[in-house]
């Protein structure tokens, strides 16, 4: 067990780079990366459960279906203001993420914009 720490660290370096890449790219590349990672994880799970002979095709199709559904379906988000009221921009159809603004709403941002 002690001898494989170096090998684990070496294996983690490209995995970290891959994770950063797919998160930064987002969209279809993120979905494809998550699907590839899910297939690798299922392969490991199948090797652990080889004795009980799991239904591999059903598991692979199920995971692929969930990833595709998550990538295709858009769930509308409604932002809340600090006082609990709905953000008026959401009622106007102005979604911050679609307009290119990134990151969470900073508390007090409206007060600073009005000044």
C-alpha cells in the first residue's frame, strides 16, 4: 500500500488537468467528459462485482441517458434578492448567465449600481 502513493499521485495529475479542462469548457464537452468518467467508474464497479455478473448494458445506457438528459434539459433558475423577493431581472427574462456575467450575485450589488 505504501509503495503505490507515487503512482497514485502521477495518475492524479492528468485527472486533475482533465477535470479543469472539462469544467472550464462546459457545455457538450463537460457532458462528454462526465460520460467518459462515468464509464470508467462503471468499469471499476463491474470488476468489483464480477462474481454477481451485473447487467452492463443496462448500466451503461442508464448512465448515458442521465448525462444526456442533464445536458439537454434546461431548468429555469429564479434568483432571490437578500430580502427574499424574486429578482426583478428574472421576471424580465434577463438571466445573468445568458448575458455572459459569471459568478454569484454579490450582496449589495444593486445598491452600488444605483449610486
